[in-house]
């Protein structure tokens, strides 16, 4: 199943981390190239502490970061998962693009409930590639009408209208074992 819901920036589109069919369908729906990896949204900072290469003081820094962020780092947990083949010996079609993994931390109750229900989730913005982000449900229904009508998408969060002035998340990685940031995108 594919889920669309409000995030701390714009509407997001997601699926369970172990749902390969929905993962690939998200790329098809968005007309997204497979060389652009998706982020993974996790339940909280404790998950980052336990499952990534981030140092405790780096996770503490992220907890205090005042804007929406996406952190690039390594994760043996995700790496093992990406290399795992299903019963048909099929791997994620673009598993090799994940040299580092982009992580987002759940920031609202909708995200937290979904992650609790389906484990960490693959996440990207709910818009077609090369289009602006969506901030209200009417835009979502227009962009993804075919898939909504087919029942391929579950919309969570009703008619939440998001603030279009909230910028996209800052995307960065830490410079080795320091608290110095290397920005990929800064808003």
C-alpha cells in the first residue's frame, strides 16, 4: 500500500520499507528516475542512535536542530535490508544508489502511527518529478487521481492544509566524527 500524508514541510508519499512493489510504483507514479534514492522516515532519534553510524553527540545535535532536516549517513540495518532478496530472488531495483541513506525523523502523530504500523517507511514528496511540492489535498487528488481511484493510495490526515512558506528540509551530512555540517541543500 502507498500512503500520502502531511509532513513537517509538504505532503509526502510513502510505503513500508519492505514493500518492493509499492516502492517501485512510487517511482512510476512520480515519473522519478531510479538514480534518485528515496529517504527513509524513522520513528525517532533513538532509532538513529541504534541503527546508523551517527555518534551520540551528532544525534543530540539533530534533536536540537530547529528546522526540518534530512540527514545523510550510513546504516548497516538498511544496507542489509537493501541487499536482501525476496522469495523470487529479486532485490530492490536501484539498491546500488544508496551509498548513504537519507533519514527523516517522524514529526507528527500521523507519521508516528504509520511507522508503528508498518515499520520505517520510504518517503519522498507527494508530487510528480520536476513539479512543485503539494501543500493541500486538492493538489494530491489532481496529481494522483488515477491511483487514488484504483485504491492504490491511502490518504492519511484528511484535509490538512500545510504552510507553503515552510521550506523544504535542509539536507546534510556530518563531516566525519565532528558536528560540522556539509550541506547538500540548505534553505
